C-alpha cells in the first residue's frame, strides 16, 4: 500500500509498505512490515531491513460504550448484566472504570450465575481490544505486532491493509486479520495513521464472526460511511 510519507521522492516514484506474516517459535504468527520504492519505470526497490525487532508497548484503549454494548449483544451476553455494568459508565470508558463497575455486581444482579458468565465474556472482550505503540526511533522493519489478546493467543494471520483518505485529506489505514486462540478463528481489525501506533479491536455484526473480509475505501470519489467490511 502507499506509505503515509511520500516526501523526498523523484518524479514518478512511490514509497510503499508491505505487511507480512512472520512465523516464530511454536509456529506462532505475528505481523511485520517492509518498505521500499517503486520508480517511474516500474522497478521495485525494497529497503534493507534492520537486524533488530521490537514488539512495542501495549496499553489499554478508551472503550466506546455504544460499540462495546453492540458487541456484547452479538455475543449473547445477558442484557441485565450488561446494563448493570455499562449504564453507570461514560460514553468512552477506561479499563479501570470498567473494573470498578463490576466490583459489587454479584450483589446487584438478580441472576448471579448469568452475571458470573457475563462478566467472564465482558472481561474477555475488553482484553481483546488494545493499542500497540512503538518508539519513534524504531525503523518500520523492526516493528512486530505480536499476539497480545486472548482471541489471538496462538497467532495473527493474513493482515490486509487498505488506505482510506478522509474528507479533510488525512489518511487512515485499516486491516482485517485472522486471530486464532488454538480452538477457533475470529476476524479482527487494525487501525493506524502512521504505522507506529496501532489500535486493535474485535469486529461485530452479521459478518463479524466470519473469515474472509475485505475493505472498500471508496465508491467513486467518496467513502461510504467510513470503512466498510464485507464478506468475501
């Protein structure tokens, strides 16, 4: 895909980024990158990769309540329990606020068995969404997105990045990939603007549990209500 930074090039040249599946010990898959330039004659020049790698720093995101609630509904979480947890929280909440909301859930829930199972799923969902940030001084080829969530504990495969240009001219890159936990696969979403900070999230909706998604960046000259996921 075209890289965010196209400065310092000759006429007709394009700087690109390629995402790759890396396989380590135990056949555990992760996502890495290479970069290069395509010249005006169509020749491809791949940048020499670094001899070093880094996995970046994981941090918890701000969770949008509306999207989180929709994901819980798709997972069949008990509505009463989801309401008891989410209703007191702000529109965008932190992991600390979420944990505080479930401290006395057993006392507030009418069905304690359902509440216990719902909390297990809610915690699993919260742990599956995260942000990875790499130091500014690292090279692109050194950055490895390594499995950090429960849905991908046994690998991340087949990341497919697509560039989106917003109405204000800013760029965002989205990719779907296949998360594998050793028993089942689940499509997930990566979002980045600079290939240094990556937001990882689960997908929801009718197609959210199916493999083989792609992204349609635009129809004609405009995006269609933002990123669109579609079954292949």
